[in-house]
């Protein structure tokens, strides 16, 4: 009886030079990998440059307390009107309380490490999508952990007795007094009028001569 036909998997065709020519499924897999690399590049670049940076508008008053503000889409610490951009400059703001200073140190370490890992992951994504995404995800986790420690530093600072006493001793900034601008071309005051000269009896025809005293 005839043998049934058994489907054989496609094999690469041999060219005239003896090299193997990729089959259609192999070409599709190569195109998929190239497409994934392009998508990874777009995603990594988009994560870095998407949108315009945002910042908070209200500036906290100089009351000695620590505040949370945003500068260019980044959460920052503010105290007495100062907003240090580098996390390494946060610890001196919390020197009045040891626990707050420790939180600030943790925030500095985690945020700096998280930013570096996120940049590294974005660079790796076009070359190796999955490893780059993993590195970026780890960096994102460290960044969020550092932001949580930063909030703990602020809250513990504002509740610490030593920091509260220091804040109470910090004078608040005096409000600016309104000023009135002088006119562009001030008009000089008019000179006083000159009084007329006093008249003498010789000049006045109607003046009478006083009578001589009676002896």
C-alpha cells in the first residue's frame, strides 16, 4: 500500500555559491526583532523627552519648615526659599534632627542610583529590549523608594521638637511695601509772586500830611 505523505519542515535553500538562503519564516523573525529594537529605541527616547517639564508655581514662605515642590517634573525639597537641585545638598537642610538626616541620606542614594539605572536601561533597550527594560524598571523602583524617603525626611523634620523650635525662631520674611514711581517729567513748582513795592507819601497825591503837634 502507498506510504502517506509526511510534511517536512521548510529548509533553507542553497544558493549557487553554496550559502544558505533564509526562508520566509526566518525573514519574518528577523524583521520582528528589528522592529522590536526600533520600538525599544522610540520608547526609551520618549521616556526621556516626552512632553514639556512642569514646575510648581507657589514658593513656600521662609518659616524654617521643609516643603515639597516640583522643578522640571522632579520632586524637590525646599526650605527657607532655597530649592537645592542636587540631592547631595538636601542633608544639611535636615541637620536639626538625626532621623530626618538619615532619611535624606537614603533619599539621595536611592534617587541618584535610580536615575543612573534608568538612563542605562534606556541606552540598552535598542540593543537588547528585555534586559534594558529590566534595568530601567529597577531604576524606577529605586527612584520611587528615594522619593518616599524624601517625604519621610520632610515630615519627620517638621514634627521634630528641635526643628520646630528652630522654625519658630526663624523670622518670617517681611512683605514688600508698595512703592509709587515718580512721574517721568516732574513739573517744577511755580516761583512765589513778588509783592508790589510800598508807596511813599510823595508818590501818593491823596496822602495827607500829619498835623503838627500843638504847643
